[in-house]
C-alpha cells in the first residue's frame, strides 16, 4: 500500500463498517480525490487494486469498456471466495450475468430483456405501481402513526414489483428477500446467515448462499421450459444468442441479478431519500408544494444515497490513469459515492438539494453497463412519493436509523419514524 503523506487509512475502503458510519466514507473519498485520486490498495483479504475516486475519471473508464473490462472481476470478493467460486462455477464472481460480461456478449445478453425495461414498456406498469403505492401508504396509516419505514415499507414495495415482473410468486418473495439480504449483507451481523459480522473471508456462507440461488433458479428454468408464461423468467429461460441457447449459468445469473439488484438498491434509495427529506424539512415542504418536481428530486435522492458503492474493472492493456501507470490485468475499483460528491461536478455536493439541475450522477453507472433497470427504479420512487407526500401531515425520526455494514451494496436497514398521515 502506498502510504506516502497519507492522512487517512485506505484500508478502510474494504472495512464493511465504513459505510455504516455516517460521514466516514465521505471523509476518506474527499481526501483521496484531493490528494491521491488513483491510489494503490493492498490488503490480506483482497487482491491488490487501484482505487479511483474522481467523477470524470470514473466516467471515462466506464465509457472505455474495450480497455477496462468487467470480466473476470466485477466486485471485491475475498481471495478464498474467488478461488472457490472459480472452482465451483468457472467464474470468480460465482455468476455470469450482464455485469460480468464484456462486448460483444454483454450487448447480446442485454438485448434479451432490453424491451422489458425500456421506458415505453415500464410506463405500462404505472397503474399497477399507483395501486401498490396506495396500498403501502394505507399500510403506513393503518400502522397507527409509527413504523420502521425501511423494513415495513421500503423493502417490500420494490420487492413485490420486480418479483411480479420476473415471475416469482408472492409466496417466494420472503425467500428472495432473505437471499438478497444474505448475499449483499453477509458482512452485517443482522443480515448475515450466520447472525454475526464476518471477520474473515466469509467463504462458507458465500458458498451456501450461492448454491441456494442456483437451486431455486434452476428449478425455475425447468418450470418455464415446460410451462412458459408471460413473464421475464420465461424470456430468459428460452433465450438464445447467435442461434444458440444461453447457458444455464447465464440464465441463473440473469435471474439472480434481476431479483437482487432489482429491488435492494431501490429500497435503499427510498429509505435513504425519506431520511434526507426528514433531515431537510424545507426540501420536503418544497416537494409537497411542487409535486411536478418529484422527478428531479428522485435524481437527487439516488445521487445522495448511491446504494451501489463500487464495481471493479480490469485493465486489458498497460495504461496511464491520471498520471499513474496501471498494468494489464490489474484491478481498478470505481467508487460511485465518491464520484457523486465530487465538487468539480456538483455544486455544494454535500448538500441535499431536490432542485439540483442538471444532476448527471453516476449512481446507475455509465456507458455500456449503465443499469438496465434504472427507468423502473425511478418510476417506482416517483410514484410512491406522489402518493405519500400529499397525505403526509408530519413525519420525524422515532429512533436511530441503522445502515448495513458492507462494501458493495448497502443502505438503511432500519428507519423508525413517527408521522401523521391520512
């Protein structure tokens, strides 16, 4: 690790508690952006990597997908986990999903479901989302003026949406929620399968979770082959690329990324957005008075929360990034929360401002790998706020919020609130 003139501990970038402590990650990223925007990090548990923290550099790397590859490493996993996944599944990620592939395979796989997540098709869900949002706001009312918004509302609402699109029946939703929380939250004592925070590599737990995903979705593949339905699961189960069926691992991976990222990131944005509005009551009042500005507010909420904390790219050839030589095969970690607080791009970046415009945040990534489900996520959030805000007379915290420990996808797991609603 390069520690020259370092006043922060860059090993905190791989500490699962960093993002669980308000302001800690922001302070680290601020120092790195100003002093060492391309920083070498070496640690016992993970392969060495280059940390990249500036907005424009991250955007440029995302755009240049021919030089900076998504395969073979997409997220930071402990070295023993990568080795075991490679041995068991043929890939160090355990999946072969959209986020793991590069051109031309990536584009062809993306085309399989592109139309399902396009704005025109997503717009057909509006009536269903309005009904569902009304039901969840009614649930808040029926809970008597107190609830844990993260657990009672923000988790189940987007979960039900994506599961209905995918084709997972309602009775399967609790299992998908549990598996998603275990997958992304294995470093958190409340979310992990073991019920403790993993201090080591998490190998045994990671393998159990991965095998559960494979088991559940292998059965779904067989069912949709025999009993096709009008759902995304059938589209994926019967998909072909270049006239050949995609592999079962690609199908399972497609199901898994849809089922997990399709709701967890949205739920974290919804909970984190409400927390930010409570912390900034003038912003909440502005939206209540100007509901036509909710779409702009959604962009700020997503920038503010940035639930996906990083992705990894691999240099295809030797290159120079901000004056630093990176060798072919070396890993580069793109820190999206840092990009979304970069003062070179965002005026007063540590201020939550629902009137911010333009707001070209990188929370959904950029370039060929930009999030396929971004239109759905924004529509879900906007429709929920359109239902909630006119009915909300008052809302305040009713206890301490809690953020999950983790370094990949994290956010609020608990947001106790007290409110008046009609």
